[in-house]
C-alpha cells in the first residue's frame, strides 16, 4: 500500500534524473556542434561581405549543395518539415542530415544566398537528438523527446536565446497542444548548449530598442495597427514561399536546373539593387533598421531574395530572414506614422515571427531575450493580435493546428499552403 502511494513520486524522480542526464548529454553535443556551425556561418558571411563578387559563384555553390546532399543520400530531405513530422509520426531523421545541412548552409551563404541558420539548427538538432536517443537506447516515445532536446540545444547555441529555444521545439509541432513531457529535457538541453556557446565565444544576439513610450490607449492602438500589418506580411511571405515552390517544381522539375535558375535570379537581383543589402541572413539589415536606415521596400525585397533562394534548393532556414522582414516592416511603419523606430522594429520582428511560426509563447520569450522586458506590454499585444490575424498559414507545411485560433474547437488540420 505504501509503495503504491509513493509510486507516482518515485516515477517523477526517475523521469527527472533520467532526462537531466540525457538532456545534458544532448546539450553538450548540440552546443559544441551549434557553436562550430555558428562560428563558421559568421566567418562565411563576413567573407562574402568583403568579397561580394562571390555572388557570381552562386550557381557553382548551388551545384555543390546538390552534390553534398546526393553524396550523403539526402536527395529527398525535406528540411524542417521532415523534423516536425518525425515527432508525430514514425519517420526517423538520418545521421546524414546534420552534416548535409551544415555544409549546404555554408555553401549557400558563401555564394550570397538569402537564407538563415536557425532552420538548419532545427534540422541538425533533430539529427543529433535522434542519434543520441539511439545510443542511449531510448524507446520510440523517448526518442521523440530527444529530437526536441536536440532542436532546442542547437537553436539555443546559435541564437543565444535558451528560454525561447526550450519552448519553441515543443510549441512548433502542434499548435494548441504542447508536449510538456519534453519541458524539463528541453530546458536543460537549451541552457547547457547556450552556456557552452558562450564559453566558446559565440555571443548571443541582442538589440537595443532605445526609449519606450508610456503605455496608453494611443500607443496600444498603434501596436494593434502594426500587428495587423505584420499578420498580412507574414501571410504574404508564406504564400510567396509555397507558391514559388510549386512554380519551381512545375516548370523546373530537375533540381539542377531549379538551383541554377534560382542562382541566376539572385545574381540579377543583386546587380539590380547595386548592393548586397538583401543577401545573406539579414542580421546586418536588422541592425540598419534599428539605426533608422531602413528603406520602405526592404521587407518586400527580403521576401523576394529569400523565396527565390530557399525554394530553388539552397539551404539554411527562414527564421532569421523572417526576423529581418519583420524588422524592415516595423521600421517602415515607424517612418510612416512617426513612431519610435527601435520599438516598432522590435515589435515588427516579433509580429512576423509569430505570424509565420504560430508560436506565441516562444515569440514572447524571444522578445524578452533579444530586447529586454521594458516594452513587455507592446510585445504581448503585438504577438497576440498578429497570431490571431495571421490565419492558418505557416512556414512549415507539416505543422498541425490541433485547436482553432478563434474558437474552442478541435480541428486537427495542417497549415494552408
């Protein structure tokens, strides 16, 4: 009788010890790999900025991306969608996914493709988690938690936002239902990886937003207006991505011609703009927006560059470009309505991020880690409104909506394409 009484407590203790150990192992491995990847990406981005003529080699780097994926047997790799599906299905992420996306992302940035790195982080993390789960002899259910741990770990190492990283991998899978069994593992993995990244000198991203106006009805109305605009831009970005993917596959079924055509378009666009403003991940453009140097068309151009790059078959991710698009739109909104550029840029980043990922809790934590807590009321309002207005669009076709955004109703549907 006494044993039955204390059995739930003993199970919880066993679960805690097991997953703290496992999560720290995953955090150490993902932190080391994430740090190495982050440093390589920074070096490649800096190299491209000092050698902009490398954009003319983008067709060659594109062919090398295809070659790497073919050599590693990853021709049918579907990126982050594949990682998301592995959580709610019986599919498994291969070991080769990590080195493939590592090399593919570096080659993309070397030639000036417009792509991010956090999407690659989720894929590498999923691969790392899967392999460590096998090594630790986890069952199928625990392997799924290990995948989420890996996703959180590499994301945290790269971006330096362990709180957001810990929650994002649980929240992004199924909107409306979170895998709380992964909470302790993901938290320990994310904070372990982030600490390792700092130890090895990979500093977290942080931005100063400047003065924050007093919270009032007037400023709240401004925030709602910005959020509604962010929702529309997020829908535009998702629709453009998925439509471009469809057009590429319809008219250019060969991956070789697809990536060569995408490279050619990026080269032409770069020549037409006369700069490398829209190439790369976009962090430098975010900094320009915070400094008040944004241009009205920046967000549209970044959508165009990113869509052409990623849907042609180049690798990386959509998250940093999403933040860049949001920063550019927020900066434009500030210019139009005479609002504080730092605050509007920050809110634009969060409004776009939640609009395309449908992860409000992760977005709020991301805001705190990137910008601090002073503008918290603005962040909460923008995130809530943009999440509501953005509908069922998403960057990830494999993402599921378990419950409706507007009613207490079970819907269990995938995203709009």
